[in-house]
């Protein structure tokens, strides 16, 4: 079976500084994969380069066996919440409806089917009562769920999510991971930039450890080890105790991203 995502020799630079260097990564279908690494490791850049949002200096990306440009409608993206202008005068329902535009093309306007799909996605994230509220009036966790609902409305095959758990409360985090597991159960593939190393074994099947280069990638039980984490984080890693993967680890505080 073709992998959901296949990245070969991906290199991205900002000016003369490499953000990613010669990265190879294969993501099997129907898994939850975490992308983890220290601040400035290139995690967000990896997602954006995969989606063509930043230009790669070299490398190839295939989604379900074809270039991303040919598979765009099969891919959904949830950006970091901090990258969004939440003062923009639009409603929750309008934002979620945007997930249907790729299915409509340029000439068709959203109709009843698109409206129903958007409402169904809002119901999945438990925000039906907020459909007509301006997005800036929501809490941080609610805003995160709106963008998750937009991705769900798209009914994609592969989902890329950049820090979906960042800044949300425990209730929202549980709701999000429940939705991600439902996507996996439906055969979808989800790739998540994730910062909390302690929850990686609980939430994900696969993990990619990135620090400009790919350090290791594969099933969590095989590659999420103390040795690989130290190779990824270097001296910025604290080992807190043992668990089934060889150690619970957390990066020491570091400025910037």
C-alpha cells in the first residue's frame, strides 16, 4: 500500500540558514503521527513545505503516491492558532464552511449540502451553539476547535495539524484527541506537530523526531527512546522517570521557536 505521505531529500532554507536539511519521511496510512523536536527544529516548516506554503530548495513530496498539487483536495490543514487574525469579521459557521470550498471549485456557491456538512462538523467538536458567533468572541480552546471543524468539513484523507493542543484546557484536549482517534478509526491519516513529549506514547502510533535533520521516525514503541530523544534535544532534555518507551522526557526551557 502506498504511504499517505512520502517526503524525500527535503531541504528548506531561510536566507543562508537551513531550516530543514535532506529530510526523508514516510507516513503510513491510517496512523496518528507526532512531529516533535526542540524550538527552531523545523517542525512547522516541515508541514508548510509539504503543503507548498514555503518553497523547498530541494526534495520531493507525494501524498498518496502523487505530487501534492494533484492531491490538494485530499489534504486538510489546521494551522497554529496564533497565526490567525481572530479579529476578522466572520462567523464560526463561515470559517467551517471554508472547508467545503475545495470540493466546490471556483464557480459554485455553497448550498444546502455544504451548510449541512459544516453544521455536522461543528457538532463533532461540540460548537453547534456558537455557529453564528464572531470568531474573535471565542475562547482559545473554542477557536482551536473551529479550525478543527473546518478540517473535518473538508472530509480529507490526510490531515496536517500544527500544535492543535497548544493553549487549550484539559477538556478541549480530550475532545481533540477523541476526534483524532475517530479519524484514525475511519482510515484517515493525521500528522501533528506536538510539543508535549509526555503524551506522545498515549496519543500517537508513530513519531518523527526532527532537529533540522530527521533523527528517527517510526512506531512510537521503537523510536521514542531516551537515546533518540537525547540525540534530538541534546542538553535541553530532562529525563523525569521511566515508562514503557524507556523514559518520560521533557525539553528544558529554551527561548524562541
